[in-house]
C-alpha cells in the first residue's frame, strides 16, 4: 500500500496570512521606529503627489490642446483651397461641387484682409476682416452659437459687422456703435494711394473663448467685403470643413477633382504645424520631468526598507531559526514596500481626479487668494483652464508608478533574505 503524500500546512504558502501579518506589523509605527515610519510616510506622500501631479499636468495639457484644436478648427477651415491659374470668379460653383464630395461638410468662400480698427476708446488695433455669406455664417457653429449681444440674422442686409467680445471691450464698443476700419490698400488718387476708411455699425458681438480670435477677427458680409477690398465678384480662397479633420489627406485628391480647375490645397496641420509641434514637445518634456518625482519617491522606499532591514535584523534571524525560508523573508519586505507604493499610487489617482474635475474652481480660488490673474487669457489664448483626462494615459501613469514601487523593493528585500541568522544574533 502506497503512503499518502504529506499535507501542506494551511497558510504556509507564498504570501500567506503569516507573511502578510508580519509585513503589516513592520508598517505600523512604533516609538523606537519613528525615523523609519517618517521615511515611509515621506515615500507615501511623494508617490501620491508624483502620480497626482503627472495626471493633473497631462490632463491640463490634453485639455489645452483639445480646446485649442476645437476653437482653431471651429473658425478656420480644415482644407484651404486657393486658385492657381486665375482668380476665384466662379467660387459659388466650385464651392458647390466641393460640398458634394463625400466626407465634406461644407465649403465657405472667403475674402480676407488686414485693417486697423478703432472705436470710442483706445488707439486702435490690428484686425483681420473675413467676408462671408450669411448662409455660411450659420454653418460656423462656434461663432453663430456664441453671439453674446446682437444677432446675425439678416447679416447680409445689415451692412454691419460682427466683432469679438475682447475687441469690443478694448475699443469700448457695443451693439449699434460704429467701428472705423482703415485698409492700407485703398483708392488711387492723383496724390497717390490713400488708405480706405469706412465706419460700420456693430450688429453682433461673439465670444468663442479664444482670446486671439475674440480680439482680432471681424466678420463682414461677403459682398461688402468684396467692395471694401476692391475684389468685386471674386474671393481669395475657399475654406473646406470636413467630418474628420485627422483624415484630410484622403480628401485632397477628391477635392482637387471636384474643383475642375487648377487649385492649391493646404490643410490645418500645415498652417499650425509649429504651434502643435511645440505643444507636443512641451508635453513630452513635462512627462519626463514629472516622472522624476515618482522616481525620487521610489528611492525613498529603498532607503526606508534598508533602514528597516537593519533595524529588524534580530527579528529576521528569529524568523529564520523558526523555519521561515529566505523567500518568505524576501516576500515580507516586498509586501511592506509594495504596500507603500500601491496605497500612494491609489491616493495619487484619487487626488488627481478630484483636482481635474475642479481645476477651474481651484484656479479661481488661487486667483482670488493671491490677488493676481492665474492663467491669463491674453497669454494662454483660452478664457478657462481646461482639463481632459485620457484613460490610456492615466493607466500608463499608474502602471509606471506601481512598477517603480515594486522594483524599489527588490534590493532591500533581497538583502533581508540573505541575512545570516548567526551573524545577526551574535552581536545582539
């Protein structure tokens, strides 16, 4: 008769209740372990702040890019079509054919020109006049749906202009006031070219939330803009808005074919390449710099565990003489260090989410507390501080923090497992 295999004692396996109990006791603060407990607390706070800072900064930069992209693409076309062989005197037909291309939402003929705008106060400011049709104005949702004063209904017949709220504030203008526009390319007289000057009533004041646009763009009826800039019957370009701005490359050829004439096509990425490239570089650099915070906290875990191993040398020796294996000792100290890293990471995620959900209120509070304007719209383009968390990015931050915390426990735990019980007890 064969002998029955010996039964394994309950709770004696890896990460058993006994190992977890010892690891938890080492985490608890005692009077003689004050220094070690303080280092553990610093490690916990460091990982929490590092993870939270990473999540907050990445969310703010993601929100900053997304809001800028939404506003830039809500006002400017995704594809800009310009003539090559002759002027756009058939712009209505060309725009109609381009709108028939699958993936294109609408095409807007446009007249643009630089002017000097002045009102009741201030010395005047440079502005960009954009001449569009009333039907096309209704398609620009970011502008049409954010009219704060006045109306854009009957825009073609109003013989007036729509200006941004920041420009209205800077020039002291309200709906019904006149804004004087001076164009450098004016009329030819016997005394030379004189700048063209004209006063237009303000029929609407809009606010898209991007200070550069709210302070510099003036919308004018297309026919009036053609007369003002000596471009009767022609436009300078056609701006094409598509369903998916990231897929503009696939629409280049169909748009060129639909135009049925020689055209030059550029897209929004080419026009804003420098700006968005700078944002991406800044985002990557900030991620690398802020990762150092988590790395420093992980080093604190190493120092704390090394001090703990030295302090608990006698306890380790007793555990070994009672039958604890070197693997058990290693797992005990790994759990001790990993507990700091895991709890710090989870606390950092919670703190980061809370701050991201209330980032604008926090900004307003600190602005009130310091008496200064934090995140000035004139410098940062946006009127509010945005934050948009990316799930994949947040998960990568959490995994990075957990991996660093786990790696930080390996060396101290290995040293504890290699401690000779005889040598440890000899000098006690």
